[in-house]
C-alpha cells in the first residue's frame, strides 16, 4: 500500500513540505509506503474546459499533469498539500488539481474510491477556506476523505516555525494513522470479498430548461 503526498507549494522544502514529512514519517511507522511529489515552480496552465482529456485520457497541455496522472495510478491513497494564498489554495496547485481531476474524471483507476486528504500551511489565517476548497475535489471523485483530530493545518512562516507547531504536527500524525487504518481496512475488505460500490452511468442535468 502506497500513499502519494503532493507538495503544491513553490517551495520544495518549505512549510507544506514540513507537514508532509511528518505524515510520511508516521506512515512509515504504520507500514505504509509514501512518496512526496513536488509539482515544481514552472508555470501550470489552468483548465480551459476543452474536455479533450475525456476522449484521449490526456490533457492537451504537457506540463507535468499527464505524468502525474500516470504516476497516480500506482498509488492507493493521496494527500494534497498547499500553502494558503489569500485565504485559498495556491494558484499552482489549484490549476494542477483542476486539470488532473478533469483528466481522471472518466478514468476509474486513478482516484475513484481511493482515500484522500488535504493539508494546508499558513502563517496566520485562511486555512479552513483553503481546506474546504481542496476537499471538494475529493467529493466529486468518490474519494473517502480522511481526517485528523482537527482541521488539517500547520502554522509558520518558514519550515522551522512549522516544526514548532506541536499541535499542528500532532494532527499530521493523527491524519497519517487514520489514512493507514483506512487503507488496511480497505485491503481487509477486499480479501474478505466485500464488493465495491455499484457504479451507475453518470447523469448530467442543468438547472435551466431549454425550450424546444
């Protein structure tokens, strides 16, 4: 069992990474493999809503999202980390997830039924708004959301300050253990023959009615 930890901060070894490293350490103690994936600092284009990916399985922009999707197929759980910018998730991770989840929407082997969580880092405030934003990606993709014992956030202006946020780091450990427990329960369920949820053909409706 493997968990992919996505660092959506432009700072590879910054505050968000400090939180993810605490999670990775605890997952290892629980016998779960993990890997931190940094989305980098190169510009990431936003989704244009062309839906070409629903036909080809790939995004028309080739800036790392397609590589991530192929990598994600081999993981059993995900934790997406982001800094808080203007009381929201960072621009790069937002564009990255918009496109990654659009590509994966019609591909059941990427995210569907795999547990996920979001963690955010901030100097002071805006964390709950950013968490709410990120959690919506999971609920639209049938991904069970894993929690800690508090909202998944750490505080500090630099990584060294995050390491002094003892309550925040403790919650990262709670989150990691809950993720490990869920993955083990999923595995035990499969071995016991518990069937996956029944799938239905997706229905799309609009709030407005077009007259014939």
